[in-house]
């Protein structure tokens, strides 16, 4: 059905480069004709549910995240209701990656630094959200800011042209996107489930190799470490600090987002990059300049790194010289330790690392705790044999996981293009929406393989 969608018969200019032409029967009006600013303040603390915008979603902020905010501070917040649309319009100069638009699902309060909008009569909240979401994804929002931090308020926003279909067509667009997104989500969920199963099998192979070695007949002895159990009799148990030199990351400047420290020649790696790496860190998106390097530290390529805050216990290997903050530690193997073997041991130690993280300090680990942890330590030659054998046995798993992750990436890219083409009128879906079943809510059941394959083919061909 999606592949059969065609353009509308007639188009006209919208007046916006990012929007281009829109269907001839759609109304192009200034934004103040479609949206009005929210001016309801939380005077008298009428509302106590605090909301935040996170990854394009408006979520209720957990009580433990409200440290340092006394109740009186919420009087300056704005009250928002289900159907309101929130835009984070600050820091447009520095942050070009965040998702800045969210739809409110729960009544509550949110910082007045955000622009909260309500739709006018004749505009569906869901369509209004989708339109502004496409505007955000197009990155055109960054051309509207002003002031020192390039912020955007309603006085700047209200003149922007907005393309508004007739109400019935807005409803058809929302209905069609709900249906299409449900299919895509089921396909993505199915692939994620396969990835999780492959990772479990891969981890089992690695765990068996680094805890028992390659000879199943070797005599065993108790290790004294609960997660490790029995180990080959000729192996040792060493503390991490005895097998490696531990290097703490550094970034002493506050605030961390000071633009004067960035955009130089030194790669800067944060916890999310480590978590996303399969084993080797091969790319980066942030760099430090000389001022940034002065408050950080440069680590050599080949360093084994581990996250000790946020995504605790994720490990990877640098393939280039890079700086990283104190939420990451580096390990330089001793002369009797193999880096690739250590990498696999650290993978197996992750559950123990999570248990070591103290709950009263936001779960962060410290160098002393890591250094004191015990690990299996075979002779160096055996470490290398174990690492080579385990890598060979898990290579097919890595290939399958990479293929599935690429398919998920294609599906997400396809969804982004589809939403943009439908919301901006590049595709006419009126007939397709009329043929949809009555219930088009996203289905929570698992996707069947034929559906996943069909969607992957559509994504690859689009």
C-alpha cells in the first residue's frame, strides 16, 4: 500500500524552502493562524506534576530527578494539557542533534523556557505535532533563532508559513501514519528481539571461554568470585589493578557545554559512543580545541575504555587518539595481559560492575572499586588463544547483528521520509487511508517474518 502512493495532481509554492510545494487545495497560513502560545502559569502551585522533554517525548519527571528544585520554583513553570505541543527553542546555536518537539499526554507543568503551543480551531493537535516534528527534523528551525543563545519565541515563530490540509484530510494523514508506524514498529521490534537472542548466545560463548578456557578436561578449582565460579587449576585470580594500569578520564570545565572548548582537532568520546560501539570505536561526532584539551586528557589509540556513569560497564577499544570525560576510564594492559582477552573479561563482568555501583551516588562507579575487583587470569599465551578462538566463534553473530542493525536503521530512515512526505503533501494518501481497517492503533504483537522482509525491501528500494 505504501509503495503505491502517488503525488497530488496540483501543487503551489509554500514560500518555505524546506517545505517546497504543497497541494493546491491546502491552505498556507502564518503560524499564528494555526497555533496560539500557552500563557497559563503555575501560580499558586496549582499543578505539581513536573514534565520534561526527552528524546522527542514529554515525560513525567521522576521525583528523584528533582534534586535542588524547591517547590516554589515551579510557580514560574507553565501548565500544559494533553494535546499541547512543546518546542525546546533554546540553544539553537550549539545543539543541532536533539529532538525539539513533543506532544503532551499528561497534564502538568514544564519549564517556561520552552515554547508551548495550542492549536487553533480547524487544526488537529496530532497533525500540528507531526508538521512541527517534520520542521524540526528538517533542521530548518535553526534558521529562526535570535539573541545570544539563538533562542526562538512566539514573536519570531508566528510569521512562519504553515501548510494546513482540510480537517478530514488531517485526520486521514494522522490515521495513515498511525497504521504505517505500527507496521514499522512491529518490524523493528522483531529485529531487536533477534539481536537480543544473538547477543545472549554470543555472550554465552565468550563467558565459557574466559572462565573455563579451551580445554574442557582441565582440572578446576574454586575462584572465590561468585560470578566466576570454578576456573582451571593453573589459572590465577588477579585484581583488575594488578592486570592493568587504570586511567581516569578528565573534563574539569563547567559548564560542560561551553562552546569555546569544542570544534577543534581532538576527538572527544562520551559514554553514548562507547555504548553504541560493537567493539571498536571507529567514529566520533564531537571534537575539542586547544582550550578543551587543556581541561581534558588525550588517550592513545588502542586504549580499552569502560563507562562508569550513565551506561555503566560498556566497554570498547579506541582506534584513534581521543579525549574522554571522567565518566569513562581507560585500561592499559600489563606486560602479562592481553587487551582482547581483557575486553572479553570486562564484558562478562558487567553484571558484577552494576552490582558494585552504589545506589546512593546515582549508580556511578569509581576507579578504586573497579581496581579491587577480581578476574580470571590465565598465562599470556592462553589469554591470546582464548581471545582468538572466541572471536572466531562469534564472528558470524557479529555479522548477523550488524546486518539487522543496518536493517533497523533503514526502516527508521524510511519512516522519517514517509512522515515528511505525507505531512508536507508530497504523497496523496487519501484513497489509501480510506481503505484502512477500523482499528489502526499500533499492534503490540510480534511481527511475522514476511512483514519484516517486506518492509525491509520497501526501505531498501525507497
